[in-house]
C-alpha cells in the first residue's frame, strides 16, 4: 500500500542542503509592480541592469537567427569562446560558457564540493554563493567583513578574515570584486597577496561581474594571474555592462584542466543560440561599453553627492550600483518607494536590514529616485 500524501512530505524527501535553502529573491519586475498597484511610468533600479539597453548589434544578431531556432545551439559555443579567448589573450581551452555566470558558479560548486567540503566567502557577499553551496549540502565558512566604520572599505572583504576561514575541508573560495551588494573592492596587489596564501588545491573563484565599471588602474590583470595561479577561475558576465541580462550568458576563464572539469558537469546545451550570437555581436560594440561606463561614472557622482548632502552613509563602489544606509527599516522604505513607482533593492536578505541598494540609472532616473527618496524619508 502506498502511504498517503502528507503536507510537507516532499520537502522532507529533499536532501538536507536543499531543505535548508532560501530561494534567491530577485528584484521586482516593473510589470509586476504596475499590475499590483495599477500605476504606470515606474522605474526599476533594482537589479544592476544597464539602463541604456543592449547594443543594436546584439538586437540585430538575434533578429537574424529567429527563424533557425528549431536547431540546437552550438553546444561548445565555438565562435563566442574563440572571440573571448582573443579578447583576453588566452587559449580557447580555458573558456567555459554559462547560462549566466551564475551557471558557472553552480558548475564549480557541483564539480568540487560534497557534504564533506566547505566553501569560504565573506559576509555581505553575493547571495548566489550560499545558495549553490547549500544546494550540494556543503558547508559555508563565512568570513567577517570589515566593520561599518572601516576607514576605506566599510563592509568590504577582509583578506585576513577570509584566510582564517580556510580549513582542511575547504575546496572553494568565492571573491566578488567589486562585491555585490556592497560595491567594495580589493586592489590587485591585495588580491594577489591573498591568492599567494591560498593552497593550490583550493579553487579560487574570482567573480568579476562588474569589472568593466572599475577604474582602469585597479582592474585585475587576469591573464597574468591565470598563468601564476592554476587554481584560479575568473567569471564574467554579459548581464551587466553588456546589457544582456535577459538572455542569460556568462563565462569563465581558467586553466584547460579546470575547464575540462566544468565541461563534464555542464548541460550539453547550457547556453542558447540567441545568447551566444548576441554576446558575440556585443563584443564588437566597444563604443556601447564606453558610453555605458561613462554614463555610470556620471550617475555615480551625481548620486554620491546627493547622498552626502542628505547625510546618508553610502558605501564606496566600483560597480553600477550604490548601497546606502537609510538608518531605518530598509524594507519599509523600499515599500514606500514602490508605491511611488520606484523599485530599488532591499538587502535584508544580505543581513543589511538598514540598507538599500540602488542601481545607477540614466540621469533622469537618478533624479527621479533622489526626489522620491526625499519625499519618503
Ligand atoms: C549580477 C552578478 C552576477 C551575474 O550573474 P549572471 O548569472 O551572469 O546574470 C555574478 N556575480 C555577481 C556578484 C553579480 O552581482
């Protein structure tokens, strides 16, 4: 006799890591907010998307392929991988494409972690790290971040704290640079010093989702580091400055050996045809990248000045977003802003209950946000 269904039975059947998972909370889509409140003309500064939209070359590339999507994509994504290898001056054998760079984070985790293993990352770092680590039942060793009153990098990664969390079970260390949701960063010399102290049997995942927005003199020298650190996996994405978040495409650069490992666990067609083509075309539009970064720099200056004038503590940032301490319940303020058609990101799920993270928008969006924020405070 089959036993009868009891509420919660299937959750109990899930692996213990999965049972303890809290699903990732994405930024609220504009359509959802407008449907719920019956309003229009809202703006979304919640998910670090590029407000300029994609390159027209990417849009054309997608249009040109729309009639051949009956075919499977190139599983290895040769053309895109080849172009990425050129761009970074590395061998194609080290490139792995992912369905967003999140896919790569998951591949690394599935390939290298078991319930006997641990991964190290900092407090206030990217929400996907604990999710992928827990999903495989592995342990998260969380390092203390710098304190809020730190002179230069409040809430930023503390290299010594990260090292102190490494133990015999550690197989992966995740470092986002700049970090999301804080925007904080480590300089190349500090990062390299950190890597020097990490054993070669620990995979270093250096998440560079926002690297294009960084000041030129502190951009990590990827090629040089890949030659020096065989345990390094650098991840990058087309979701941020390349403005293809909706397509889901990212990649990693590593040694050929690690790429081979990742290739064994990835789905045969993990990246789709349209995403590959749009990413490939986007790489030809450097002007769009430059324009996006310039707009971001200007917007950053405008917002930081406004926050300072309002007496709001804002974290230093090298990304396309700024996190601010609103000195009240961030979730409540977020709700107030929502009612006025402005979507930002509460970060209580990152253990930052008094903070909001604001994506830097167009000048018009930034002005509207500041005006609305002043009304709500
Ligand atoms: C946005 C972001 C990513 C990108 O994720 P995709 O899956 O490529 O869209 C990766 N890492 C961090 C830290 C991010 O903030």
